[in-house]
């Protein structure tokens, strides 16, 4: 039996987070959201996540010192 995928959507734009959340929940995924890196790391530390979907600019700034 396959478990339901748990996604983490990360974006500082609440409209984008709502759009992604509605889309993936409609397709039977579990969705958590984070508006910044602090929230993202707290979720990643405490919950098993199958996939992180992040804003490209946000993801780039996380990787570049």
C-alpha cells in the first residue's frame, strides 16, 4: 500500500501558497506550507516530507551565502 505524499510548499507569496495548496490537496496530497526559511526548517525537522516545492528566488537565496 502506498502512503499519501506529503508536500512542503515554500513561498513568501500567500496567493501562490494558496494556489499550490488547493491544487495538491484536490489531488489527494498532504500539504504543509512555509512562508520563510525558519518555518521551512522547523517543518523539515519535525515532519517527514516527501517533496519540497520552493519559490525559485527563495531557493536560490538559501543556497548562496
